[in-house]
C-alpha cells in the first residue's frame, strides 16, 4: 500500500511545483502591470497649473489718449515660469502685448485699453500653451513722456491689427482657482464689452488692480480684467493714465497641458 501511494504523493508534489512555477512566472507580469498603472496615474496627475510671475515693462507705453490698436509693449520676466517642476520660460525672457482696443471718447465714464499677449513660439509642438493675464501694475514717478522721447528714441513698434494671432485662445481652468480671479457681474460685463465694441459679450473676470503715481505726484488707479485667454483689459476713471517703461508688474501665468 505504501508503494501504491507514492505516485499519488509525487503527483501532488509536482502539482504544487507547477503552482509555484505558475506563481513565480506571473509575478513579473504583475509587477509590470503595477508599473504601467503607476505610470498612468503619474501621467494623469499632470494638469494645468497657474502661478504669479514678476515682470517689468521695458518698451512701449499704454495710454488711452495716445495708444492705438496695433501698438506693442514688451515686458521682461523677472522670474522663471515653471509648471509642476518643469521649466517653461527662463527669467529674462520677454513677452509682447499688442493693443487691441482703446476707448477714450469724452462721453465714456471710463477709459479702457485692451491688450492681447503673445508668447515665444516653442520648437517642441508638444510644449504646453501659456495663458497670460496682468494681475497688478505699479509705477512711481515715471519719466515725463516728452523728456523721455527727447532723451531716448522710441522703439515702440506698431503692428497691423490683422498681422498677428494670439498663441493661445483657450482659457486656463487653473487660473480660476487663483484668489484674485473673480467673475464679473453681467452689468459690468455689458458696460465694458459695449465700450470695446464686442457684438457678443463673453465672461469677464476681475483679476487685480494697479496704482500709478504721475510725475506731478498725483495718484491714479486702474482695474484689471481678463477673459483668461491671453488678454488684459485695463480700465480707469482717468482718461490720461500712462503705463510706461519701468512699470513693475505681476502676471498670472496659466500653463495648458496639451
């Protein structure tokens, strides 16, 4: 009877070995599956981001009396632009703003200058897109315009209104989470969009404000709005405010992942 049981014991042992082999063979596959799942989660965790970036206006002027559609300004970044640890634009890079609309008629309750932001083109087509909005601007005792023009020849470039297109017209959802971004009521939207000549008003957000001190010592304030699609709308009760070279700015920068 003992001899007769041996084959049965042997079969059970072999069966256990087969089970062990099967388990050992399947383990790497399970590891690979977990690795792929982890990679998928990591990839999905990369989302749009938003941050504050310091900048200085180094060329051009924004003035509701003298500015006209097509005028350009240049701002230089004072900080790196990063998104989820990735370097997007280095400190010292420049961004261009193009004047799209100017409202300065005497019967208007406020003066308005609208600009569209252009950003450097990235060689990598998979590079993220940027959404720019002006959050704050401060300028103390700017150089008088006439004296400045006498001392330094102007380099402001006037571009044809239809000769350019914004890099990105998609709004960045991460910008909506920034504390300074607040949706504007419908009446205010209607008033501003009507002044800009918009046929179909779209959602507008209050982004921030700015303080300007003229060469004469008077204080002027401006309110800053945006559609969060690479644009800034500057409004003021003053019809002759001026933002010129040397103005210190804070930009809201949203990074859109493709």
